[in-house]
């Protein structure tokens, strides 16, 4: 019992993404049969994104948006400082 519970804890994101892929595929088929092509396109996009999430999590690639956003703002700050320091003083903005 402990091995089952620990495996569910370790595989929670993989199981969630696999279930979301299944539901997206099922809802995609239902919407196509009912001629609701916009919803089927949305469910196809959800299924593809869940498949990518599933593969990246199985490969051990963890996407951390906190670190990515922190790096984005740090790089943006460095870029702005670089641009402001290299603009000529008589350059008109308007």
C-alpha cells in the first residue's frame, strides 16, 4: 500500500497530464461528431499541450515560471540600462 501511495505522489503531474490528454481526446471526438469545430480545435490544443507537458515531465524537465520570470525581468533591466547608456545625449525621443 505504501508503494502505491508513494508512486501516486511521485507521478501526480504525469497522471494528471495523462488524464487531461484522455479527456481532451474524448471531448474532441464528441465535439467533431456534433459539428462544433471551434471547441474541437480548443480541445486539440489542450491535448497537444498536455502531451508536451507529459513528455517534459517524463524526461525530468521542470518548467519553473518563477525562475523564468525573474530572469526575464533581470535581462530586461540590463537591456534597458545598456540602451540608455549607449544612446547619444542629443537624441530626441519625439
